[in-house]
């Protein structure tokens, strides 16, 4: 999982790069994120950031929600 400072950084990058809000939900059993809107460019921004941290996003069918997992290919 990301650190709190990395979550804040990701939220800022999404807001400035895609003009949408990223929300973090710290719940059991697994924290998750939601977006106000999504498209391939927003997902690319998120995926690029997570890749640099050796993580991947696992998106819901509508792309508005995702969890984060460790990138096992590293």
C-alpha cells in the first residue's frame, strides 16, 4: 500500500492533470479509491504514478473505483 504522503501526492497529480477528484477510503478489509469521473487518460496518470512506486491499480468494471496491489512483475 502507499504511504499517506504518496496518497496525497497522487490525489494532487490527478486533480492537476485530469481536473477530477480522487477519494481515498480507508476501510477494512481493504482500502480503496474512487474517482468522480474516469477515462483512459485519468487511468494512465494513475497507472504511471503507481508503476513508479511498484504498484498496480485494479479497477472496477466502470473504472470509478480501484484498489492497489503490489506489482508482482518487479
